[in-house]
C-alpha cells in the first residue's frame, strides 16, 4: 500500500519522521559549513576576526583589532559576490522563507538543486560576516526536502503542498533549537493573520525528530541558556512602553530593507556591481559596529552577559545605535543579492532594542531594573513577532531559546502594545497573504461568487440519517464512520424530527433510542438554494440538511460542495 493512501494521521506520522530525519542532517550541514568551515577556517584563522557564539568564551579588544576590521569591507564584499555567483551558477535566484511561502500558496516546485544552493550560498554570506540569518536557507532547503520526499514516495499534490510548509517550519525550529515553535511556525508563517491548521501535526513530528538529530551533535541547551530570574510585576508598565518602541522598529526594519533593495536595484543594473557595493557598505558599517556581523545571537549573548560592546563608542551610545546599524547592515547585505535569511536579524534587532531600552530604564530606575537582560528577551519577541506576522510562534521560540516561562506575561503585554503601533505595517515577508481566503491554495474553499451560481441540486445529496427507532450505538457508529458530529433523525415518511449530536449521546446507554436526545434542526436548504447558502449554514457541522415541501431529501456534505465547485470551475475554464 502506498503511504499516500493511508489515513491522514498514519500517513503524516510516516512522512513526518522521514522529513525530520533529512532536515536534521541538512541543518547540521548548514551549521557546520557556516561556522566551522567558512567562519572559523577563513574569517577567524585567515582574516583574524572572530564572531561570538552563545555559551562560548569570547573577547575582542576593539582598538587592538581595528587594523583587521579595516579589511571587513573587502571580506564582506567578496562574500556577497561569491554568494551571488554560486546561487547564479546553481540557478537559484532567490533564497529564503518567501520562496517556501510562495511555493505553498501557488503550488510551485522547489528544484532539488536549490537545497544545496541555498545552504552553500548563505553559509558564505553569514560565515564571512554578512548580516543575515541561517533560517532563510534552512526554511528554503527544508521546504525543498519536504517536496522531494513526497515526490519520491509518490505523494499527491496536496501532500507536496503540506510538506512544503512542514519542511519550512521544521527546519527553522531545528536550526534555532526550538522544535515546538517550529511546528507552530509552519502554520503561522504562511499568513499575516491566519494559521494553516493541517500542517501542525506533521510539523510536530518532523520538528521533534530533526531537533533530536541536530541537538545530539550540537547540544540540547537553549541558545541563550536558561533565564531564571523571577518576574517582577512592577516592571510591567515598562514592558508595555518597550512594546510601543519595538512596534516602531517593526515598521522601520521592513521599510529600510525594501527601500534599500529598491535603491540598489535601480542604481546598479549589473548584479555583480550590486553585490560588491552592497557587501562593501555592510562591511564599512561593521568596522564601526562589529556587532552587526553574522547572524547576531552570539553578540546578543555576549553583550547581555558581560555588559560590554567591542566598538569605538561607549556602551550606552553603542546600544542606542546598534538597532539601526543592524537594520542598515542587513538591508545592504540582503539588498546586494547575497543569500541569507531576514528572520534572525529581525530577532537580533529586537534584542538590541530591548538592551538599549533596558539600560535606559536601569539608569532611570536602578532599584527596579537591575539588569537589561529581560528587556532584551522581550524586545526580541515584540519586534520580530510583529515584523514577521508570527506572534504566537515567536513567543514560543523566545521561551524555548531562553529556557524559561517567567517573562511570558511581559512578552504578551509588550506584544500587545507593539500591535497598537505596527498592526498595519507591511511586514518583512512579501509572499504572505492576509488569510486563507486570499490564498490560491484555498481558492476552492473561499471563492464565493461562483458558489452563488451553483444550485444545491447540482451537487450530490446523500441519504444519511438515523431513524427515531434506531439506538445510540448505531448513531455513534455511523457518525464515527462518516467523521460527523451530528445526524438528522428522519422517519419512514421522510419527516424530519430533529438532529442528534455526538456530544449529547457519547455517554448514553447503547440501547437507548436516539429520539430521546433529539434537538430541533434550526436551519436547512432547498434544492434550488445556492451552494453559498449551503456553505453559510454549515456553521456548526460539516453538512447542510436539504428539504423540499417539508420533506427530508438528504444532506449535502462540505466535501461535496468543494467537489462540485471544482467541477464547475474546470468546466468554465475549458469554455474560456
């Protein structure tokens, strides 16, 4: 038996395991190629510039390293150039989460060559100091892995579409060591204000499997260690204020990102020139602010733990300039055409914003705010949760990254206040539709104009019901076999007596009669009603009762509405 023919849960349990295993291996290749091959062997050992990583010892004397930092424009310029050339050679024009999102909604294929292309080109960008994140290539390669596995195992186009989202979210969750957040991200990252519920179950499986494989090699500790300080409710108003500031940063980050890309695209028609110029400008920024290099989590960890910044500016001044510096460096790195993600830089920008605000509050209220670290954590969430339109999954991601729930009330309050400022901002991902209704993947379900023209009589009406004399066991068995939660009660003369609900009879005696638990059937449709009318009455069940002349004709299932709609749509397309 083919896996694609199995029931949903069995099928995706198997698919999820396979996808998780391959993603765990792919993320390990991205991690080690980025850090140990390119960053350590070239940037550190040859150039002499090191980048910090969470939990690892690090020290940089800015002025002692200044001569080496002067080479950064050249190094990052070469990095962006090589990233563009490699992606061009491997025929991968774009790398990142937008590719996966677009593939999901439009049913597009991610070619197998794009998997290694996204990993290699992005590793060069990040490993040599460009300001970008590993989640971009992880999500892109993860979506490609999901599609490839489904194709190899003979899955359906719908399986491939689901696997695109599963691979995308799981790969991000694995690379960040946040498996639960990754499973939620698979559903939330697809829309600005909606979720894709049917990808959560397979994502839970693939994220957990991939996380175990990845962390078995890299360690299971949260990226930022374990935050254990108690929550202080007196600071809650300060977190709300931080959320308002973070909302402003959530508007500024995408705006500068897209405006910079637009400027470089208009100014430099030659992609090589654009890559070099963008990389050189990012490198110039890194001379003054080394903290903009790379993904950025190590810099956040270093600054928050040691209250020091390796730059030419004093701590407090550097902290207030770092969020803008990171935005500009990321904008020129990605705008140059170099490959990498925008997710991690967004979280780091929020972290820098939180550190700056936290230090300001520490100076104003030293007894109330003894450390800026909780503000850094809250800033990470409230900035990118809005900029990426992923508040739920990023909340869980920050919890998993910091290993504690103590700041959850502060994170929720800051996130809510950030929404007051940035709820209508464009966001960092171009390919996110507002909701499922605007997604081409759900056109059959939500396109109503055609539904108003199709009659109920055009669809398949099924004679599914129980008789007043039937017992509870028969009703429950029938509901379970049809995946329904209620059934109409109809006698031999096709008179409708009402409906019986599963929740009302689940604990009843099996030999009792269903008529004892009858409830009024308040809504129904007629054969000449439209499918839109039938869809509208399906507010509490998966079917609509069809009546004519006060007699029961049958029920219309939601699945049959979709099937009839597809048939009419195909017929109209052929006519056109």
